[in-house]
């Protein structure tokens, strides 16, 4: 399980904002996260911040919200609305290939 997926599971179970260090320690203790990192807390923080930034750049719905002082929560806990499911990387690749195939068939005609 990725750091972000583990964080989502832990925050959802706790149903409240948590510090990144709490998220990492709870994820490891519950077996959701297996890390060989010497600093899993920092890895958790970087993973969460990176996902937030990446989704913002891609104009995708956010899964997490950074509240400052190392606190993270799920957007749905703040808004009360479940975010729509974003496409996985595999789904995005398949969709992109299908579009290219369709475009190449149109140009070949």
C-alpha cells in the first residue's frame, strides 16, 4: 500500500485531522504500511504534499487537505461530500491509447 493510500485509510478510520507523524506511526503499527525508510514520518509528509500539489497541477479533485502545522485530513471529512473517484494511472494510459488509436484510424481513412 502506498503512503497516500495508507494515510487515507488511517484518517478515514480516525475521522479527524492527524499529524503526518501520527499517520505514519499508526499506518506502520496497523500493518498498512511497510517502509524501509529511516524516516517514514518525513516520507509520509512528502508523499501527502506531493499528491496535493500533483492533483492541483492536473486540476484533479483533491483527496487530502493540508491544514498547516503538519495536520492533514480528507477533503470529504471537511466538506461532507465524497470526492469523485479519479482515474488510476492504468486507466489513464488505456484511455490515452484508445484516443490515439481512434485518431490514427480517422486519419488513415
